[in-house]
C-alpha cells in the first residue's frame, strides 16, 4: 500500500536569486547565490548537506544539451563527494528537484538535503525557447509548435466554447496580465517590474493572436533553492518550518495536440494531478481551504485555464468568479500568483517550480516584506507547474502548510 508523504518532510530554508537578464552571472553564480541564501536561512552549512537534486532543462544553454546540472551544482558549491542528481521534466524541473529531495528524506536515506532549480535561459538568445519538434503524425502541423502558438490555440478555443467575443476575450486576458504586473512591481526579485493598464495590454504588439506582448512571460535567468529535513527533526533548526502536505506528478498520453477532437479549454493532466494532491493533503474544497495558489502562468490564458482545471472555479466562469470580483488579488477570496507569477516574476524553465515553492514557504512564515503581497491568515499554499504544450503536458503540484 502506498504511503503518504504528508507531514513527513519539512522545508527549513529557502533562497532565490533576482530573476532577470542576468548578464552579470553564469549558471554557477546563480546556483551559489540561491543556495547561499537557503543555507543561511536554514542555519546550516554546505558541509552539512548529505545529498542534492538539481532541476534544469539544460543548465546553461550555451552548448547543445548543456553541461550536466549535477556537475554544475557540485562545482559551484564545492561539495565533497556527495550524491547530486539532475532531474529534468520540462517546466516542472524545479519542482521535481524538491520532490526528489523530499522523497530522499521520506525514505530516511538522508537527514539534510538540498533542492535546486536553475536555468540560464538568456543563453538561448533573445528568442528564448525555439519551436517544438515536429508532431509524430503530421510534421507540417507540428513544425510550428511554438509555445505562444499552442497557448493561442487554447485562448481562441476558450473564447469560442464559452461565447466570448474577440474584444471580451482580449480584455479578460489583459486583466490577468495587469494583476501579474501589479505584483511584479512590488516584488524586489521579479524580472518585469512595471505596472501596466488594460489598454496597454490590449493594444500591445501581437505575438500570436490573441496573445500580445503582455500576455507572455519573459526570457529570464534565475535559480531557487530549498533545504529539507525530516519533519520530526525540523524544530531543531527553526520553529516556523513548513511541512510538505502533498506532491503529485501527472503525465498525459502525449501527442493529443494532433487530434482534431482535442479540447484545449481544460487540461486533464492538471485536473488529475490536482485530484491526487488534494486527496493526499486531505483537501475537500480547495477554493475555501487554500490560502494561495502559485500556478504556471507562462501565458495569461494559462492562468485562467489552470485555475479552472484545479477546480478553483466552474468551467467558463473565470471572469465572473475571479476577474470581476478581484478574487485573485492578495486580499481576495482566492489569491493567485501574488509573486507576479511566471508572467512578471519571470520563467527560467528549471527554476520556476522551486521558486513557486519558495514563495509559498515565505508566505506561510509571514516573511513577505511587502504588505501589498503578504496574505493574512495563511494556512495552505499550492505550487503548480506544467511542462510541454496543451495536448502534451506533464503537470506537477505541491501543497505546503503549517505542521
């Protein structure tokens, strides 16, 4: 019978770099910056760490497949002959690093471990990620599989299914982006730190209709890290440690995007991952029980569909239940991405999942320094990632809370 990880693993320290175009730092610098902050936060030294996990797509993308993340981390941190494991699960890499570290603790193989998410995405150039490889069944259709293109299909499908005009749909997405930039402006480590208006978002240069410039996350460098221990030993390090309540990873069958019957307006992988995580954490009504959701908003439409796919509102009701009521602001009924999200904080592929977890931990500890972002009476936080494109996803969910 499968055992639950609930309340067996604690996070005692977190660290995060400034997310930006980090021309001042290479990938080793980013790792050390995040890890040094996490170690200081936990009150431990690198020599105390028994094992580490590194989530990264390519680490530094200056060479075709990048140097192994484990080698980068051990070189940057000068660790002495301890195991470092690289994990890569598309945009879920940072969260997978934390999950691997948590399983290492839960199995009682280790007592003090490190999880790192990192990406030097600007090394790809100004375009960021390139096109996806051609589809299995139809190369012509698959060949133009850019991330904006796939999420644009999701946006137009959503508008059509739920009866939004082009103007209504664009404004709905713009209001999400306005919220993201509002919080990015107030987060000292965020990449995009300028507030915008709905009109600016609606009239911005078009990337792939209906997604304009302000609907898309930036090409960003960054790293985040966490120190984990058994929950039974966490009080020896700090009183305000945070417990992991659940982890889930759901991988879809793949290549559904080639199926003309595929419905882009909900994401089955996110739904199934949410169900598994809620069950493990004992959550019956996520909208009422969760204090914050940090979700994978690589595009504005992704925030909308992920919110509905995690059962936080009824399908097709996002604008009515979230936008019009401002429910997703920090003082609303269901705060979403009050860090600025991937959209404004930035999305270094392998780092985002660990960074979302870091935000939930700091919120739980009441240590967010900006009053305009700190959520009152915080009890449970959820971090969500998804990798791939609509129709070919892997989705990860972590739920964190007080002991």
